C-alpha cells in the first residue's frame, strides 16, 4: 500500500488527491490518501474564505465532499503540521509521499504609519470573523462608526464592502455565526469607501462581484467622474481584455445613474495610494491620508504630491497574501513559496524524495479556485512519475492514523466532521435559522466527539 498525505483540505489539496486517485493505476501499488487539516473541518477557504451570501461558490463544498468520501481517501482534521503538531520529518517517516497544500496564510502589509492602530485590521481578519473561523473567536470590530475604508480593489475587498453594506435580514438566511450577525445588525456604518491606487481598468475584482454591489437593496454605489476619466483605458476601453471591459461598463453605468438615497453608500475610489492611517486623541483610527496618483506611460502609477483624507473609524486592508514558511521545509521569502520543480520540493536545488507542493504555497497567491485543479494535476503527475521510487521508501507503523495518535494528536475523522454538521444544523434550529456555523474550537471539537 502506497501511503500519501495531502496537507490541506481546501480546493488545492482535494483536487490534488482527486488527481492522484484518478490516475492511481499508473502506480506500482494500491494507494491510500490521507487529507490532513489543522482545523477539524474540511474545505479550507471554501468554508472559511467565501462570503456567506455567495451560496453558489459555497456549493463547491459538495464537489470537494465527493472526493473526500471516495474509497481510498480519509479526512483527518485537527492535525497541525509544524509547531505543536506533527513535523515534516515525522510525516516523511509515516507516509511514502507528502503533498503540502497549505496556501498563503499571511496578509501583505501596507508598510505605512498607523497600521497597528485600534480600528485597523486586515480584511482577512474580518472575513475570518464573519465566516466563523475558530481562531477569530472574540474578535470585535468597531462597527459603531459612520464610515469605513477598505484598501484594495480585489474580490476580497468587494466581499467585505458588501457585507458591511448588506442588510442583516438577507444575511440571516446564510450560515453566518450569530455573533457577527448580531453585531452587523446594529452597525452604524453608512459609508464604505473601497479605494485602489490604480485606475478602474486595472482593478482586480471580477465583473460578477462588482455588479453585486449594485444589486444590494439597501445601498447605492457612488463613483467619481473625474477619477474614472483619469484612466485612459476607461475613456477608450477598446484595447482592454474582456473582463476589464465589462468592469468599465459597469462603472460607467453607475456614473450615469448618479447617487441614490437608499441609506448606505459604497464609494468606489481610484488613483489614491494610502500614505498614513491617522489616529485620534485615544490612539484609535480616525481616517486615512491618501496621495493622489496618476497613470504613467507604462500603465503604472506615480505619486502627484497631492494629498487628501477620508474620515473613517474602521480600516480593512486587502492588498494580497503571502505564504508562510513551514518548519522543516525550504522556503523562498522573496516569493513566499516553497522552491519546487513541477511540484517536487527542492532542497539545495535537488528534488527531495517524497515531498511535494500544490496550490498557493507552490505558485503564489494567484488565480481563482478553479486554478487549483490544473496545479494539483501537475503535482499529482510528478507523484505518479516517482511512484516506483516512492514505493521503495520505508515507512513506520501499520497505520498512519495510529502513528499520529502515538504522537499525542487527536485526529478528527470524517464521522467527527459529520457530527459537526449535525450540531450546526441543530444550532440553526434553535435560532430559527438554517444551518449556523459553530465559531469556536471547543464547540467544534465537542461536536466532533458527539458531546
């Protein structure tokens, strides 16, 4: 039996496991794949990164579930890899091959004064809070303020802006945990400013996400003609890719419609580069100072020396992610990835037997969820090519699960995850809602144990 561990149960990990299983006839021995995760719940960012009101994307859990329920696959949650858990060397001794699909866990910093002020957070912190990530328990955000600034114009920025502006009557039908739902219900935020340093034609959001902002029943989208017109490709979008053309068309529609009076406003701002997060006399956020930028001949932007401020008591930074070094694995800090060749981990420039990567820790935080399928397939191909050599590696113990338990770990198996699902459905019934996520470690582990 060829034992393979896939570390991470999000799309990259599950797609990699699927690709290995689909081609296992090319291996010299039957294969058993354990999908490990630090959390007791599967699905990674599909569970903890997709906004609760994006039901269509969240339905991808059903596709991932089919793979995790296949014969030859075993989900083992509550298994941290690295500090406080199982080490990379221990995994190599238990499994013939280990594929790391651990994503990019750290937010990029702005590198400006004031980032550490009370009221300044990463957008990921906010997403984790409203998505019930157990590490976010007890995290409160100042929602008693009139204005919020979201720095960034990608899909995550759109998500957090939409959640801030959406009515809680609509969110009540989602699986959002009760604490964030209650907090958003009494939110005083009326103006949400989503700000990018480049022009509208260079924004990273998808058209579908962008258009959703205009469909919120209780909010209006506000744009500024002068900021849109400062982008040459906005004025003449004929040379833009299709997605950017559609974004420009959506923005042009809002410019022609003018401001509305629905109560909340989402301001889409462009050509503004954050220079400083400003504090009040209590050391809390009171606003953001921006420098006006302008496009240059290369399509980039340069500072103009003109500054302005946007008042806000909450700042959410959404400017990208970086991979984090995993103890025991080589790491390239300049790219935030593990050095590799077609998914094979490289140590001192040579492939390390039995060690592989897939997903963002392999290629960096690029692409969409579907990009992980081809990425995982490439890595799986390398595993299959190495099959004969992998089968010759000696591993310890009769069963990896028992080996993990002997290391002091308490893995949550699939039946434990099903217990969590039942407990979340029961929690929803007590609140007269549908399924409601459990948002704390103790609650999740208790549900997994059936207590």
